[in-house]
């Protein structure tokens, strides 16, 4: 188990549901990755780099709803600016994306 945090710490993390609207290869990334463009409804469009190429094709990801942290600072990855962090369960070297069980409005908070 990692370090214990308070409930107040947890409430600082803004997890939201978004829909992937564009997927591109990211050849300049150190590890194989995609560049994702994600619609978060009223929060707008954000971009993310995701190392999920082993389990997902670009076609699998397009129009898929995902969960992401939207309040991290932007991070430069090669020539790309990542604006959010897509959440997934780490299984060995693979990442399995988290998603809502049913379709919800883009930008819906995760609690």
C-alpha cells in the first residue's frame, strides 16, 4: 500500500469522464504511445499522451469514453503538450483503460 492521504487530498484530484475524438500515432515518444484528443464537455478539449498501444488500436479508442485527471499541470512529452492524464489499471506492462459502465455526459465528475 502506498502512503495514506486525507479525504481533503483526494478531493483535490479532478477526475472527469471524456470521449476520445481523435487518435494519432506518436512516433517521437520514447515508449510506444498515442496522442489523444479528448472532449470533456463544458471543460473543453484536452490532449493526452497514452502508452496504451499494446492493447488498443486507434479504431478501438475513437469515440470511447475514458476517465482522466484534468487538473494536473501541462507536461511536455517530446514535441507534444499533454494536458490531462488518462487513468488505467496497470497489469504487468499493459494499461487497461478505466471507463464508465454506461455512457454519461462528457465532463461528468468521478467521485
